[in-house]
C-alpha cells in the first residue's frame, strides 16, 4: 500500500511539473486551447502500470491543483471534461471489446499503447469542444473539429511513442 501511495504521489507531482513546463513551451498552432499534452505520458504510464482508477485519481488531482495554481475555474472545467472523456476512451481501447463470435464474452486487446494514446488525444479534444459548445451555446465552434482531430492525432501519436519508451524502461528495471 505504501509503495502504491508513493508511486501515485510521485506520478501526480510529475504530472503537475510536466503540465507547468508545457505552459512554458512556446507552442501556438493557431487553434484556441490546443496543447501538446505532455502530461498524458504520465497518465498513460499510470493507466498501464496501476489501472484506470489510479490514472483517474492522478489525472483529477493534477487537473484541479494545476488549475488552481496556474489557471482558472473555466480551465479546470474544460480540462476535467477532456480528461474524463479521454481516460474513459483510453481504458476502453486498452481493455478491448467483446468479440462477437465468442460466447464466453472474452475481450480481445486490439490496440497498442500508440492506438490508445491517439484515441485519447482525439477524445480529449472532442470532450473539450463539446463542453465549449454547451457553455457558449454556439454550435459554430464545431468548425474547429477537423483541426482538433488532426492535432489530437498528431499529439496522441507523439505521446504514445514517448509513453511506450518510458514503459519499456520501467518494466526492464
């Protein structure tokens, strides 16, 4: 129990540091709110090492704390929406889906960490966009959808490659 608590505390601290460092990177793709999503490396590692529950805890605590430290309440709200949708999609992709022809309802893992990360990146952007449409009450924000899908794909692939490399080294030691 103590080892798990220490790991989750370090993961949360690392996620907060990475989140802060990401704000210092001059990355402006021209899409409002678009970021690289480096924190997702930490969330993916926790998801694969400890499971959904711990990844949700680290993600939620990180979003709230960094939101209060470096952002505002609306940033927390958007990040929580994107993070929740992203994490749920990543968990479904990681665990697989029931096979139609199998009467035992065995789940088949069909997606690598790269696929899981990519789906998570796109889902995060979609979650935030849906919340923005609801808050602003203006469906014209959906014009950003193609750009957000592409940015989610690119970021998800990059984050997936990085997380895979880190997991290889963590599991080797």
